[in-house]
C-alpha cells in the first residue's frame, strides 16, 4: 500500500496535527500515522469521517489518481 500523501497534505492544509485529526474522528494518533504511512487500511466509515473533518471528498484523499 502506498503512502497517503494526499491525507497528509490535506491535514497540513487545515493546519491540523495528527493528534487533532485523530481526536476529531475518534481514533488514536498512531492510527492516523499508520494510514499516512500506508501501514493501515482504514474502514470506509473512518475514511468518511476523515474526509468530513478535512472538508474533502473520498476521491480527494483515498480514491483519486486511478488507484484501486
């Protein structure tokens, strides 16, 4: 699984730390870190929650660029 640089850049654009995003979606900071590193494949519900917290769509962060 590739690193999720789109998640990292969207989070940075909102000036959110991994901890702040984790708290917003109800997971640990380590979970956000693992998703960004490509070590963890989040559930669809978690993907949706992350997108809502960042004001992005699933395509913006998880499904764009012809992946999958």
